[in-house]
């Protein structure tokens, strides 16, 4: 079994290197999907073999799930065939349809400045509201802040701003208030305390910044440093809340943080390896695509909403309290479906869709598609923790992408007509 694990790990590493050489970037769907799995799997396999910290699991179960990473590469093969059939070359150019004409550029920048100021004021209102809430209650927890900022209008606003800020950086328009909006959105997400959404936002912002150099290296460094320090402060406050006031010793606190982070990191692989042995299957496909089911229920006027959360907590440590209900992309699909063929099918479909988006982003000169691709790549990066495509968030971000695509196409046609009319006037 050890030999098979080493062979699979080397094979995946070769595929990652091949992706890097073929596309000239590490940030491809397969690389971002597989890399967290591979790194954490190596740590998990080592600790499991040495019987350290957590209960031992059957390595055969782990390797069965580990094999599914290979199926995600099918999308890359399809992409390669498509590229050769159409003899396409990478564009990697940002959308430049409104670069000509200083007057039109100024008008667009002024409009964006007004829009950005409005959003800055809205976000600042919610940040101020959160600070006043903390001041009145004298404490902060992740649950209370999510109740304040995670539902209703603030929740939908967050999803819109995730896409809008990426779009702004890729279009390289109106820098001053765009950077202010970027920072306020980051503060808003930190207060909201949704770690997965925060990871998607930070990584997608990084990809968009690198694509178009909207932010300088110094700006990016300061932004990520601010995010890291803020996250650490909030995490420490949250940890103190969980630990309780009666265990305020620093050694106990540091021990808690270590075990909490190890549980958070290892549990998706650990839990998914125990599904078959413990017969944890839920057998509810509605939970996999709860976003579609809940939209249908809303349209029909029913209230039979389905939660995509798995309410099964598995004990993790041998000599320390801790359990987790996180199963990862593969485990999440398996525990809800009880069907390995279904997991195989959804993995391939997700790979094909992701590479199709990647294909469009690299071969079509469209800012809206590039922004959507960067967000999707960020989702793949954290798919190690769950199957996010069944979340309502993904449908909402797809809807925002479609709206921006229509806006971009309309603007493109308008600018072409303006340029054509100017050329006729000059001649």
C-alpha cells in the first residue's frame, strides 16, 4: 500500500508539472484541485502510519478516495484536444474594447467612481453597524457575526462584490475608489467570519491582480498582511470563546490552537476514509444539489428547504476532544449519494465545466469570463473541504457573471459603433 501511495503521489506531481509546462502557469483547474489533496494526504498518511494524534484508519479506504483525483484530469485532456482541433493560441490579454477615446474612458471612469463610492458607503455602514454591535454586546463570535452579516441583503451583497471587485481589477479602470472598495470588502468579510468565502475572495483577488497588475507587489503584500493579521486576531478571539474563560493559561490556549488547526486540516481526508467502514451514507441526492432544490421550493411557494450540511460528527483525536463533519469534495459526494459511480461522474463533469471556463478565459478576450474563471479556480482550491457547486453561492455568482457578460457585450457593441462613426467623420 505504501508503494501504491508513493506511485500515485509521483504520478499526480508529474501531471501538475505537465500542466505548468503546457499552460505556463501553475493556476490551472487540476493543479488547484489536486494540490491541497496531495500535500495534506502526504501529511495524513505519515501521521496515520505512525499512529499519531488521531485514530488509525484503513489505508485501503484512503487510497480508494485518493484515486479519484486522477479523474479530474480528464477535463485537461479534453481541453488539449479542443485546443489542437481548433488550432488556438492563448490570448491572456485583458479586455481593451474601451481603451480608445479618452472622452469615453473618462466617462466610464466617472461612472465607475460613483458606483464604487455608493458601494463603499453601503459596506462602511455595515462595518460600523458590526462595530457598534460588538461594542454593545462586548463579545464577538463567528456565529453571531454570521447572523448579523451573512443573511439577507448583506449576504447577497457579499457575493456581488466578490465578482465586481475581480471585474474591476481585470478591466483596470478607476483605481482610487476601486482599491478603497477592495479594502472595505476585505474588512467586511473578516467581520463576517466566513473563512471559506474569505479564502475564495483573497485568492481570486490575487489571481486578478496578477493577471492585470492592478495592484503593485507592495500593495498585494500589505493587503495580504492585513488580512492575515486580522484573521489571526479574530481567530484568537474565537478560540478564547470556545476554550472558555476558565482555561486561560497560554499553554492550554496554544495546545487548543494546534489541535484545532490539525483537525481542520486533516479531517476531510480522515472522515471520507471512514464513510464505508462506519456506514455513514445519507442517501439523499437533494443534499448534493440543495441550491437547485431550494430555488424550486421557493418558486413553488413551499418551505421544504434542504440543508446541504452533513450533520454527522466523527470523533477525531484519541486523547483530546474534537470532532468534525467536514468530508471534502469526494467524501461529501460519497456520503450523500452512497454511489462511487456517481462520485466518478460528478468529478468528471466538474472537471469538464471548470476546464471549459478556463478555456473561454484564455481564448476569448472578455473581462467577465476571466473574473468568473478566477473565482472558479478559487472554489476548486478550497474544494478540498467540501463540494461547493451544490451551494446557493455558486448559482448566485453564476447569475452575476451572466449579467456582467450581457453588460460587457452591450458595451462592446456600443463602443464599436462609436469608433466606426468617428472614423467616418474623420474621413
